[in-house]
């Protein structure tokens, strides 16, 4: 799984008509086409407005709902992709391309498998 994070402040101030935003969209479209053709892209989705996020945590009295994602975070989860790659290194290479092109933070995390990471 490849979750991608973006700056929380930038989310609210994005100019959808800017050349920078259009270049990011073009990059993601080209990458999606490439990974679909190679069979590596299983699913990708952008996420909704962070202000609509609710976080549920356990407290002594049971589950407690709070507004927003992690309140102290400067970044918000913006999107995710499910990849089916031949290796962890291949997934890291794809994530590095996203970071290089977009500048956001990207994680690579296996789904399922051995909890200790021994795939």
C-alpha cells in the first residue's frame, strides 16, 4: 500500500488552475497509465476534504470521536494506491518517483503477509 501525505495548509490553498497543479495531475495520470499497463496498479484513490475526517480512539469510557485527522500533524493523508509489485524495492522505486515529482511524503507498507515483514 502506498499512502501519500500532503501539507495540511497547502490542501486548503490549492489553485486547481495553476501550472504546478496541472503538472501534478499529468504526472499521476501518466504514472497510472504506466502501472496499469504493467499490471502493478491494483487501486488508487484520492481522499476527501481533511476537515471531514473523524478520528476514533479508545478511552476509559469507550470510543471517543474527535474532529480531523491527527490534530498535531502538519500533513494529512491525501491519497493511497494499492500496488502489486514483484519486490519491495520496486514499490520503493515507484514511491521515490512520486516524491521526486510531487514532493509529498509517501509510505510503502506491505498488506498482509508475515507481521514481522518476512515476506
